[in-house]
């Protein structure tokens, strides 16, 4: 009888434990899963690529999580136009999902918007939730049209506007990226100084050159002719490459810059200019001669 009583007591304990475990499991199953969805806009990750990311994060795994992310471009009239194909992602029995949508038809200055549609299913037959989230607006900047960004504005002896732009080192080449890539001219200071104080040489109706003889302040006997080539019209193109107009309506400006007779300019050319006093690494030869 004692043995039976003991077995009965053990059975009761086991039953109690089993019931408690089942209650906890049921409670856990019924507990709502808390998920947060958000969309972000990024520009500057990869040149010529504007992208948006949507993320859905939950406090524990859900049966199904889904995201649809769509990019929109704001039109001049204030309306919105879908860009490209929506990006989608879905996972099962996971606590998070992520999707990235990209737009590679980049136009500098465009305003991009993203909209994410989230779907959350806690269990196969449980709660089903859907909601939308708008990402922040993104101003497109890091795309090839950023070549039109003006680093410095220079005005020549005739009062002509000659922008010193970022440019590009692929056809059609122009601006500081071309000057630095091919001739190691990395400072827009010497370029602007040459435009403003150099001799203007008209090579054609739209292509004046500017030439300025400069010297090394650490070795005044070392001089060279610094040359800036420019384009006075507001568009640039080549055979087989569509003509593109500057988005600001100003001239293309600087096409190239180099040290005459050299493949690459010496480093002192890229330092502070005459207005920097004792910090200057280059000076203007005609100014030096006039003071002696």
C-alpha cells in the first residue's frame, strides 16, 4: 500500500508539472509578437546608386515576415512616380527580415522617397498584421551628376563665370577629377588663381585657356606655366555620348589643368596660394618680379 501511495504521489507531481508546462506553453503561444518596421534612405553608399533599406524586427521568431519596398521620385508638379521594380523579401520562423531597393538612374538633386509594406503572421492560424511605413526623403547627391558640383567659382579678367567643378575622369572628361587623375592637380586653389590672374588665350569661340607663371616659394628659381583649359557653354558631349547640360545653367567651366611641358605637376602646386601668407607653397612670378 505504501508503494502504491508513493507512486500515486509521484504521479500527481508529474501531472502537476506537465499541466504547468502546458499552461506556460499555451501562454507563450498566445503572447503577441511585437515587431517594429522602419525604412531608411541612404545616398553616398555607392556612386550612381540611391538606395533604401527596410527592416522588420521582432522580439521573437514569427511564422512569417514579409516586406515590399518601393522607391518613388518626386516630380516637378509635386506628384510621385514609382521608380523601378519594388524589392521584396520574406522569411519563416525568423525574428527579422531585411530588404534593399536601389535606383541606378541617378539624377543629381532629385528627391527620392521610400515606402515599405510589412506583413506579420505570428502563427499559421494566428494574428495577421499588415502596415505601411514611409522612409525619410533622400536628396540624390552621390551620383555621377555630382560632377556638376562647383568647388570654386572663378571670374576671369573679362568678368566671365568659370566654375571649377568636381568633374569626372571618364569621357567626356572635365573638372578637378580629370585634372587630378591625369595631371596630379588636386587643389582648386591654383586653378581658380590662374583663371582670375592668368593670361587669357582664346583657342576657339568656346574654349579659352588661362596661363599663369608660378614659382615654388621654397625654391623661387623653380617656375612653371600653369594652364587651365575651359568651356564657356553649358553643355558637354562627344560623338556617341549624349550631350548633357549643366543642371545649374552655368558654363561647364574648367575642362582640364596641367603644368606645361610636364605629365604631372609637382606637389608644391597643390598647396596654399599667395593669399595664405607664409603658408603659401606657390606664388605668382609677375608679382614677385614687380616687388623687386
